[in-house]
């Protein structure tokens, strides 16, 4: 399957023969899961969601501070 991840104007693409969770995808991209939301077609997905087919995800950075 083909996975595309868009983050801050950059698109990262890779292939996987096995299903992956969003956490696993973020780890492959060396992105800390706690810093982003994964969005698919306007819907925020839990990082435990399993991706089993071609997909294009958008990552939205989560701001924090005080």
C-alpha cells in the first residue's frame, strides 16, 4: 500500500506490505506522536487507527504552552 503524509507543506511517501498503525507511521517518519494530529478527509484519526490501504494523511501540529 502507498502512504502519503503531508506535514508543514512537505509530502512524505512510502510503501508498506503490511498494515500499520498511525503511531507506527509517525515513528517511521521520526515524528513524535504527541506533537501532531492525524487527519484523513477532514476527520481526526486516533493514532491507534490501522491503515490497510492507500491513504493520504495530513498532520496538524498541536501547539502547547502556557
